[in-house]
C-alpha cells in the first residue's frame, strides 16, 4: 500500500488471544507498541503503524 488506510468512524477493533500472555506483553513492551493497558481486565492494546488498535487478551 502506498499510503496509510483510513480508519473512519468505525468503533471496532481486532482482538487476539495469545497462549503466553506474559511473553507477548514483554515483547510488545520492548517494541514500544503498547498504547493502552487495562490491568484490572487483564488486557492491553498495541497500535499498528497506521494507528489501528489491536487488543491482546490471554488465551484459555
């Protein structure tokens, strides 16, 4: 793609369940891409290069 995509006004996001939440969190923290954390819910969000938020949740 030659330009960032337009996020528009849509209030949806993708969520990914990860098998090793602690390892994923550590990796994303090192990458500096965590944009929001909610420890009470046990989730966090990372931001892609175009500003789209991706939710990371613990697997089963």
